[in-house]
C-alpha cells in the first residue's frame, strides 16, 4: 500500500511539471516538494524545464474542500507571492528563504514559471553607399584604351584617331596625343627599315602562354612568365602593368630565361597592397605586335594583400 501511495505521489508531481502555453510563452507548472525548518524551499522545476539561473516562480496555495451540500470536491488555488530561486539544477531548484511569501509555503503548493516575452529586435537595413558617378570622359578613354590592347599599331592608331574625332574637347587630349605620337613613330620606323613581308609559311599567330600569380604579398617576387613556341619569330616580349583604376600602364621589358621562356617582375613601386592589372605582348621580328597567348586581351588581375602583423 505504501508503494502505491509513493508511486501515485511521484506521478502527480511529474504531471505538474509540464509546460502550459500562453500566447507565445511556455508557462511551466510544478509543485513544492520540500520545505525545511530553516525556511529553505525545494521545487520540482529546473533547467530541463526551461528555467534559467536566478529566475523566480509564482507560488499558489492549493485549497481542496468538499461541498457540504452537493458533496462535490472543489479544488482551487490562490497566489501567496513570488519565490526567488537561488540554485537552479537540472530537475530541482532551491530557494534559500521563503519568508517573503504571504503564507508559509507547504509541500504540494503550486509553483508557476512564466518567462518574459522576447521583444523583437528591430533590424535596420544596412545603408548601401551609392557609388559615385564616374566621369564620362574617363569612361570613354578607358574603353578606347581597352580596345587597343593587343592590337597592331595601325589599328591602335585608328582607335585613337576615332576617339579624337568624336571627342575633340576631351580633357585627355594631351595623353592621347602622346600615345598617337609614339604609335606613329613606331610605324614609321617599320617603314624606314623596309621590313620584308611575312613568309608564306609564317603563322598568323604565335603559340604563346602567359602565367602569373593571382594573389601575393608585398615581399613576394610577383613574377610573370611568358612561354613562346616560335622563338625564331620573336624579337622581344614585354609586360604592361598598372594599379587598378590608373589611366596608363607601365611597360616592363621581359628577360629571356630559357629556350622559350621570358620573365619579368612587378616593379617595386606597384607592390603596395591593392589590385594590379597586367598583360603581356610579343613583338615579332617583322615588327608586328600581338598578345601573348589566346585570350590575353583580357587583363589579368593580381591581388596584393596587406602583410600579416
């Protein structure tokens, strides 16, 4: 019989520690399982039921009577105060002092834990800085320069002449004029040298390939290599490099380091952290200029990273 009573009491206590949902909050109910002589109170709620450390619970006195007329059992509960939990365990929690309650707590009193509702955090849309409007004259001169990459001198001259005809008041007239002067001088030197026409068996394009790093640190060598199959048709090789956004490229002659390989390093002033753009060109023995390898008109990029402290 005693075993049955113990089992029934344990089941009743377990059924009390269940969550009851009120709105968007899980309200957990339990009972007082022990009251010590020194005022210490133990309840059957803990972290497993969602109680955080240092939380408090509302205590209710359970009242059970039998109606004298109807004989029906009436059960109700009345609030007697809040109990502050000093130690929260997994299944049990301890309040060291229950004297703040309106009535002395007793075993079987209900305890209710209702967490504070979570206030929604207002999220602010990040402000996206508008890109500054680019100078249309700069955009036009950069587009023209891109069209000249890897093209013969005669075609470069045509691109810049068309640019000047369309934009006679461009602020970049001086730079474009210097470029045209250099290109025309080179074409004139070719004519003065009376370069023989290409032999019928000479290929229209050389078999060449450019390779170089995509990521480097300032102390790295930053070497760019160009491999060319038809070395007999190659007079020289050069690398053009600039910082991203700069108007002009810096020309760096490439040195021959093998039977079919040329090499050059990025100049020291350009090795600061940031993005570099570069490509390679081959000067043929007949004076013609062509990109080093298929697809070389697409400018390659090298990301120079900041040194690690």
